[in-house]
C-alpha cells in the first residue's frame, strides 16, 4: 500500500465517502484529494462540501460544474437512442457516471495522482460503471474500492468509525434511504423499499408532488426540437440544462415521472428502487412522439433495436466502448430528422402528447383520411396482400397437397 502517494476520491460528503477520506489516510498513508461533480443534484448537497472534505482529512477539494456537459453530451444522446432499461427505468444514475468518471480522471492527472477511489459498494452497478470508465480512460491509475477492502459492513459501523475520530457527519442511523440525485432524476432505495410487497410511504418521494395532491386543472407545454435536440420550452430558447430544469419544475408540480420497479442489477441480484424523473419523462415522450412522425416503419424498428441494446450498454457502464460509439452514431443519423414541435398535457401524474408537427413529417392526411380521397386506390391493396402473404399461402397449399 505504501506505493500509493496521492488518491483522488469521488466525494459526495455522504456517510460512505466521509469515512473513506480518513480510512485511506490511515490504511494507505497517502494524500487524499476530494473530487465532487456538480451534475445538478442541488445546491444544498454541495453547500459546505469543500470545508467538510478538508475537515475529514482531504488536502484539497475540487468541485467541478458538469451540468451542461452532462445534459448535452450524455442525456441528449441517450434520448436519441430511445433507451429505457427493462421497459421503465430512464437510466438517471447510469447516465451520470461516465461524465463524473471522466472529470475525476482529469482532476487526477491535473494533481499528479497515482490512484482513484470511489465509495461504491461491492453489491451495486456503480463500481462497474466507474471502474469500466477508469480502465478505458486511465488504465495506468490504480483503483481503490474501500467497500471491497475494509471490515465495516453497515451504516452503524461507519457512524461509529467517524465518531471515534471526531469527524462530524450529517448522516444518522435514522436516515434509512439511499438516494442519488442529479439534473435528470432522483433514486430511492432502502428502508421499506427492500420489501417489494411494501408500498412506498410518502416520505420516499422528494422531487414530485403526489399525483393525488396535484392540481385539478391540466397544464400543457410545448417542446421544440431541432435535429434531435430540445431547443425551446413554451417558446423560450434555453440551454440543454436550463430546458431540463424548466421541465422538471413544470412536470414535478403535476406528479409526473414516478416509477416503482424491481430491476436486474449487473452483478446478478435484483433490487427494488423508486425513481422520480419528471422532466425526463415529458422529454422522452415528446421525442418519441416526434419520431413517429418522421421515421418510417423500418427506420423506427431499427431505432428501437438500437434503444434496446443501448439501454444495457448504458446501464452496464460501457459508455467508453466501440459499441457505444456505433450505437450513438446510428441514433444520431435518425435524429437528424427529428425536428418539430410537440405539445404535452400534464395531469395527475400523467404526461400525454396531444399535438405534434414537423417539416419532416411523413404523415399525410390525403392518404390516411377515412373520407373520400383522390390519391389512394384501395383495389391495389389486394395484390399487395397476396404477395405479402405468399409464403403462408404456399405453406398451406403444401399441407393440403395442392402445391409442389
């Protein structure tokens, strides 16, 4: 352990990383540089973070603003793929990990560190996401994962460890939920959620209004896209991050974006989590609605296949891979057509697309109308159907002994 001189720790100021700072110093005899990423988790989580890190024993603390990069370079590209993990999860925690890991490596090189560290447990997905990124970006740096090394096994162990060293922590044994927040979402695990038969209590949810308490009057909002990127909300030109903040505020007030799922973790076990993604839910629905206007059947089918594969690439922490690059390139080609405006109605936890238009729309009322038209000869459908079902006809005739 003595060969490690300086470690850059992904630091949040929570219970785990507060304990990791002194633990690294005691067990590795090294200098610890704290690194915190601002990915839109909120000012209250970042307030006093530098002082707290120094008080825990860190030599310095770097807080890096990644909000715009996170939204524009990681969230928006993911939206273009249509990725949704196991049909419901919008990948909020997963999407933040590559931008955080990338910035952590940049800080490590800046300060001349020879190791990286994180507070991920040996049971979760995040250890794979961080270390997969480290391997791709800085294979020469050693990775220290204290949860896989120390003998502490519980929240109480960590609290006692900090108390014995007179290190203050805002954590307590009564704070039973594990939460992770960023500009896209907030996740909740632990407490009563560990029993999948137990309904989440009201104290679980922190970002959105209970749909039962949401306004009794619906609210509509307009989203304008240009080549796959959201550019305006209700007519206002906004940066990617600003647009997401606006959508979060509007959608959260109507209780939009809550899900309660049991998912398959990468390490093999199942876990139960509750997620709140208000603005993201509206954004994903709007984007997909615009896609249905501009992509033909085969193109949309292929884009859906990209989304299915990309959901696992993102969830499994494979952002810095050739497969990721190829999938994003494919999605980006389709996104070139995704230009137009979508209107969404929000009401009591629901977000429903009610209007859509695009200069690239393939929808033609002249062809689709149930009324009289001069552009479509319905008799042509007979030949199409006979050819489309020809293999089935031949199979049936053979079974009847009527075809060679």
